[in-house]
């Protein structure tokens, strides 16, 4: 199994929390871009860290080209479909992270995995992974 890291990974570090003193809940986006290099179903895309206190409200997948029959899941170790169950990505797609009652911010940093669940990815292009949220 090969692990692939995002283009932005000059160093893998958690984003820095905006300094708003808690008065304003500003929406932030964590975005990581991965080169498509014909990754197979035994490979994962890693290097996305949702920081402690982050309250995820939306996710997005933005491919530069269709992924055809490749399916991608967004999750964590042990729960690969926590944010998105495996499904195809033929155009930009996004969805709400819905919990009832609304989830509190993360108790600890969370490493997100993008799991390739079916079919090999294309051999060229990029796919960006986005998480929108606020900091608690």
C-alpha cells in the first residue's frame, strides 16, 4: 500500500486557528490538493489534519477531470466513511456534515484519510479535498 501526500505538504502541519477571541465564528476552509498518479484501491491519500476545536460543517471534492468509475471515501482510520461514503466523483461535489445535536469542536487533531474504494484513479490531473468549518 502506498501513501500519497498533498501538493501543499512542504511540511505536514495542522492549520493555525484564526485569532478571533471567540467573538466571531468565522468559516474556515482546509484544502489539500493531490496529484492523480493512477493510484489503486490499495493506496490512500493522507496529509489532511483537522485541528483540535474544528467543527466541520461541510466537505468538498474538486477534481480537475472526471475520476470515471473511481470511488472515494472521506473518513478516518476505523471509519473510512465518516464524512463521505465511497462514491464516484465525476464533477465537483460537496455535502453537509450533519449531526444532531450539532457536534462540538474536535477533542483532538483528526487525521483524515481519502480511501480509494473502487477502480484506479486517472494518471493525470488533480483532486482537491476541502473541509469547511468553524473553530470552537
